[in-house]
C-alpha cells in the first residue's frame, strides 16, 4: 500500500474524476460553425477537377462544393447534363449540394416546386445552397444516390463509397462557400451572406439570411420528420 502511494508520488500521476454537474456546451449555430471551424487542405477532397466532395464518417451525408448551370449540377458521382453544350449559355454559379441516406420530409412551407404542375414527388434528402439562397428537397421519382448506397436497402458500394471522409469538426471551402461536418450532420453556407443549411438524418434547418429592410437575420426553426 505504502509502496503504491510512493510510486504515484514519484511518477507525478494524478487521478481525475468526472464532474457530475458538468454540462457540455451546446453546438455552435451552423453559420458560426462555418465561420469558426478550421479549414482543411482541399487537395485531399478533389479528384483532379474543380469539385470538392466528401462523405461523413458515419456514411449518412455526402456533399459536393461544386458549380451549377441552371438546375444542372456538376456532381462527380452522378450522371448529369452540366457539360451539355445546350447549357453553355447558362451562368456558372458556385453551390454546395448534400444528399442523405435517411432523412426528414420537407415541411410544407419549404416546398418550392410544383413538380411540373402535379404537386407530387417533392421529396427530402437533398439540400442546396447558392451564394444567396438555400433550399431543402427536390422533385424526383426515386431515391437519392446516398439512399441507394447507404440507405436501409443500400448497396454500400459505388462512387459514393470512394469519397474521402470529412472528419467531425473539419471545414472545407470553395468559391466563397463552406461545408463542415459537425453535430451529427453537415452545415453548408455562405458565411458573409448569412445563408446556409444544416442537414442530418433527424432534422434540417434552413438559414435564409437577412430579410430585406431588416438588420437581423432570423433562421428558420429546425425541422424534424
């Protein structure tokens, strides 16, 4: 017993105990996370093109910091018409785009498309932010690529399985837009404009920036299934 006490004293070891009253700080708000989280080297997330893509460590969200021509997105893991010559006349806009393996449904106030007049098929599972706007959901007839790969009946294979992991707390930037993996999901946005979104398997939040004529921006309340 005495020998053990002498050993602890000699080696300078100390015993720590958990504080039962400790309450961990709340996660930062999405725009604050994007502003304060350290940026990582973008080279590890580029496949040689001007697109940065990643997947979260738990394989629930995959995102790209990329470009859009109209509704056509330059996504390296999905077929698209971004490079069609017919779209060359459209302006190139930087965007951040995320897909989820499982996801909440969009709230009625966030449905921004009538799906060719049918008012059917506007589904959740995707989020998009441009330099001045953010939205959740889209018109489609099937599952997202992430749902096909990592959803309940996913294949766990394909291009998405090859994406590099953006670790929790890390932050990527391209053309003024940022994405950060944190708080069980991903936040993406334009920090200077106060526009962005947060998405996770359980909830989403849209931050639409300051209202014209108002000095302060008020983010939407988090949305859950």
